[in-house]
C-alpha cells in the first residue's frame, strides 16, 4: 500500500469540499461549513491565493488532505507554516497517511526556511493529539486563541 502526497490542483476542489464536510461532521460542526466548490477553487487556487493544499492518495484514491498557508513570527523574523486543516478518511486512519501529510508539510516548512510549523487541535481529539506528541510536537498551553467572525467582525470593522 503506497501513499502519494501531491500538491492539490483546482480539479481537486470537489474532493477537498467532501473532506471538509467529513471533518466538520467529525468535529460536530457540519452546520458551520459554508464552503462550496466555487469558493474553494477561488480561495485556494485563484489568483493571489495565499493558501495551498496537499492531497494524500492510496492506490490512486484520495484518502486525505491538508490546507496550509504561511504565517509570520516577528520574534524570529521569519515565516512559519500554519496548518489550517488535516483530515484522513476513517478507513485510512492508522495507515500512516496523517503522519505522511505532516512530514511533507514539515519538509515544505524547511524548504521555505520557516522558523515554525504550527496548528491547532480540539482538546478532545485524543487520537490526533497522540500523533502530534509522537512526532515531537509540543502543545502551547499558554496561548489562548481568539476569533472575530460574522456579525461581530463586521460590527467591529465598521466601528459599531
């Protein structure tokens, strides 16, 4: 069983959307998915996109994906690689696909001279946390992530 990690292309947008929906179901957040094939095509593969994606295949069939972008550390004065999402289909879990995607992302980070490779994980996702700990990743417990979105974002931006 050979795994292939490749750069995603625009024709992968329907597969990426399927994986996004499956991930959202796993995370009990399917109702939050607003993505469409068209929005994925524009935001990942469109002109000026700052986002990239990888597809993991086994025997020619997509079994997982990762979406990432470059971030920046002022303290290091270097780019970092931020992993937005990584997903492997349930029947392919335990096959090494997740670790292979992480390894390819680490290689991209090194190739690009990044000082960091970071991501977030839900605190209840023990299987993922075990994988991350096994590869030497460290939790950043002292940081709390904040988010503005939807109406709150619009209200703040407009000064309301």
